[in-house]
C-alpha cells in the first residue's frame, strides 16, 4: 500500500520492545489506592489458524479499572483467558494484590 520496505530485523526488534513494554505495564506495582475497582469479563470468538482450516475458539478478556480518591479512572490490568470462571477471577484478584492493590472498599 505504501511500498515501504522494512527489514525483518527492524520488525522483530520493534515487536520485542512492545512485548517488553506490555510485560512491564502488566507487572507494574499499583502505587495508587483505588477505593473502587471495576472488573468485567467479555467472551470473544477468536479465529485461529493452527491448522489448514480456520478454527474459532472462545477467549475471555478481563478488564480492570481502578477509581482513585480523586474519582479518576485508570486502566490497571488486562487479562486474556480461555474461560471465564471463579478460578480466573481469583487469579486476577490475587495478581492485583501481589502488585500492591490495597484499601479497596468496593468491587463492581
């Protein structure tokens, strides 16, 4: 479309950088107190091409938004899972606690 030539090493390096940034964000300590957190899970059908024929599988995207004492909303976590279950919810809450989430009064 734009006829821009980019080497595979440039693309590979950029992908690695983005993956590192995502990992750092997902592991970042939660320094703000969030009296309220909102968590929601949404199931999506995702197309995979692991074989010659495309296959559709369900994946659940969990979104966690914290509301601080100044009523500011902040996206604090995103998770993808194969299922939506009580176990996954507990894993998410445990991860948030490990990252420093405390003093939350309301979970919506």
